[in-house]
C-alpha cells in the first residue's frame, strides 16, 4: 500500500485495539442471545469483513488510509467473532461430546485460515508475483479474491447448520413436504 513503517505499525496496533474493544461487545451479545448468535454475530461479522475486503480490492488505485482502517476494524472482528463457534459448541452438544466438538470447532477455524493463505499464495505465484520484488497491487487484488469461495462456503454452512441445529434441539419445526397428489383415475 506504500504506507510508512510508522503507519503500518499503527494499522497493526489498531487491529489489536479494535479487537480488544469489540471482543467484549461480541461476548455480551453472544451470552444474551444464545439462540440468535448466527444471525446477530456470525453472519454480520462475515458481511462486514466481505464488504471491507471488496471495498479495498475494488478501489481503483491505492486505497486511502481511512479505508485501510475500516479493513483493519473489520478484520479485528474475526477473532472475537470466531469465538462464538465455541459458544455454539458448548450450548448445542451433549457433555460427553464437548471435547471432540471443541476440537472440530478449533480445527475448522485454522483450516479455513490456512486454506486462505494457501490460495492467496498460489494466486500470487500463478501471476509471477512470488517474491517482494515482483509484488504488485493488482496481483494482491486478484489473490485476495480467492477468499470469496471461503466466505461463501462458510456463510452457507452457517445458515444450513443453524437450521439443522435449531431443529435438532427443538427450537424450530422441520419443514414438512407436501404430500404428492395422486393422479385421479379417469
């Protein structure tokens, strides 16, 4: 982005500060609304991050500093937002499965992060921008777009599994299929 070392340090520092500020807010909302965490927290966190990334990627030139702060804020919601997964795990799994469920929750987040890093790296290499000497803003823009399938898959599975979980614990009724009409004999 061409920012100074001091500005880059400020952006990274603000990432931590924003995370410290937003974490308790997300925690409070999560504890007060245990059956609506997905809609109140998880999906909005994904949406805020997607919107910020798309704004930065789509900016016609080097994004302005204020937009980089917006991106840093959006990204800082990811850590506390991902902790909501552990609340879901504790709330909706039987106690004899909590350790396994917690492990799967933990691995899922790390797997998504590693896949994002891998896809971004592959995209950079495929464009011939594999070293700092060959990096370009456009190469990074294209590479960061590889996160889109992960966002879509993540959000889709949150919606699907939210419905399944709510049915499983008795908060929602399963959808019933309409009975097929029998063909009337002539």
